[in-house]
């Protein structure tokens, strides 16, 4: 049974999401990640197998599908 560790809701839905990670000083984007998303607060939860697959993609020298350029803003 799903329980959100942020808001305590028991409602979630399965979605494919995109998430950024910082690896060796470089920001990378992983797309189409299966995740449970809390319908109350939007918290994203990956299962253990998905987390391990993301780790393998980012640390086992997989080749990116493509490269994109993104604008960078400073808050200050």
C-alpha cells in the first residue's frame, strides 16, 4: 500500500516522469522514468529496481540519447 512520506496520502498514480541529476559536476536529464506520484502533493517515488536502473544508466558509461542546451538563471 502506498503512503506518501511527505503528506501521508494513500493515493498515487503511475506516471512516466523526467528527472535531472548532477553527475560528476554535470547536470543530466533522464526521461521516461516510471514512478509513483502522490496525487495530493506531487512527491515522486521510484521503486528499488527503477532506482538501480537509473544508477546503472548514469554510472556505467551509457551513451546519452541526445544532448540539449538549457538556459541557466541565478537566483541572486
